[in-house]
C-alpha cells in the first residue's frame, strides 16, 4: 500500500486557482487599458524610442498575457503574465522614485508624481503580480509533491 500524502485534492484547489487566474487577468486588462489610453500623451518623450511606444508595448504585452491566461492552463502563461505584471510594476515604481535618466535608446521616464491613472496601473499590476506569484508557488509546490493518488 502506497503512503498517503497530506495534499489536498486537486478539485479543492481549482476554485482558488480560478479566482487567482481571474484576478490576474483583470489586473493585466486594466494595466493594458491604462497604458493604451495614456500612450499618445507620451509620444513626444524620447528620441529613437518614445515613452508612448513603450506604453503601447506594455499594453500589447499585458493584453497578450491576459489572453494566454484565459485560454490556457500552462505554467508558461502564468510565468509570462508574471513577467509582464512584475516588470510593469517595477518600472512604474522605479521611474516614480528614481531619476534614472536616459538608458541607451530608452527615454528618461522619471515622473515623481502620483495621479489617478498611474495609481490605477500600479494597483492593477500589483494585484496581477501577487495573484500570479501565488499561482507559480502552487505549481512549484504541486510539482515537488509529485502526482496525487486517487482516493
């Protein structure tokens, strides 16, 4: 007789995983909408690559990540979503608090103020990052435990 594990059945985790996935999708969708809406305001900032172009790239990446999370249950979709959300939040906080200056072709995006859309994007990226971090940790935990035995 094989030893029993104390892991919860997969069916018990599915509602929590679905909720986390939906929170991440919502956060990424809000992130995409805010960046798409603001992009044209930042087109004049930058020489070879404008800040508006970077905002459009963030909007596209966040939209793609949300779509991947909705359509598939692969760990790669969760990881991609996490990378988009966490890097967006990291960049937002970095350029809010540190005057980095220009970095190669990237413009100086230092903006030491908070306003409604920036706050909304920060919260959305934070919620998505947190939800996806938990999903990643659940996946690693499940992988270490090995396959579950049928009851």
